[in-house]
C-alpha cells in the first residue's frame, strides 16, 4: 500500500512489524504443536521417567500448544512451554503494532490515499473473517458427514460413538454430542476469539473507509476536483 505521511508519520513500518510478528507467532505455534506431539510426555509420566510418579492426569491445550501431566500432589510436568512463551510474545507485539498502525491510519485521513488504504484493510479483514467462519463447514465438520467420521476418538479423545454434531455459524463451532451427555468442541476456544477480533477489524476498517470517502469521495489519488483540492488544503 502507498505510504501516508500524516501528522504521525507512515504506518507502513508498523504494518510490516505486525506481519512479521504474526508470521513468527504462526511458526512458533507450529513448532510448539510438533514439540508437544513428539514429546510422548504421557508415556514418560506413566513410566516414572519425569515427575514424582503415581496417579496423574494429562491436560492438552491447542493455544498455546502444549501437553502437561498433573500429578496427585499438585506437581506439574509440561512440554512445549518455551514455544508457548514465544507465541504469546508474538501475539502481544502483533496486537500492539496493529493498534498503533490503525491510529496512524486514522491520523492520515486528510490524505486522499486513506480511501485506498482503508479499502484494502476492509478487504483483508473481510477475507480473514470469511476464512475463519468457513473452516468448520468446509474442513472440520462438513454437513452430511456421518458423526462417527466427524468425531473420531483419536481427535476428540472420547471413546464413544457420537450421535449428533451441533454446528454454530458465528463464531464457527462444531460440537460432538454423545449418548452419555458428554460433548466435545472440535474448534478450540481461541478460534472464536480470533473470529471476534476479525469482526472488530472489519468494523474499524469500514468506519475508516466511510470517513475517508466522505472526506475525499471515490476519486483515485491524484485526480481531485478543484472543490476537493480546496477542501483538502483548507483541512491541512
């Protein structure tokens, strides 16, 4: 996107930092998922190789990815903690850069290119929102698939045949329902948080686009009418 030199400078550097932090976070999540998957921590806990030994339960999380053994005395042994910390650092940095970049974008509303920039932001955020909402019906739980194949034990950890899959459109969710009353959500809770965040980004981008269009109209940068040029000069 072309740069805006507003009262607070250009937002391009902040958007680049946001993209780098987001990519680093996705990479850290992948490494954490792999580390948790190959650790065989449950087997090591069962054989007394780690921890105090005795009865324990296994807890797994998808964001940040990790697996931990919680023993009867309260002690915990976990795997993938390092990548979890890296992931959270990336999330914080990406969020901070996005907020600062949006502030600078709004500071650049006097520039005609703000129409283009907020239009691109609206398009990108709408695309991300559509992808987040479409994952359940197209990948995890497509309509028409048998609940047994949608809710296998190796995915849910529940060794019982599901009789129903309940679907929610927003935030996207698919819930396996079992005869005993047990339920299992196929989509982790953090996915819903990302969906709400994408919806918020859409609202902010559309707000900025409407304000930019009201100020400058739909004319491309460099093709201003005399009235628009006079209004822009008066605003500055």
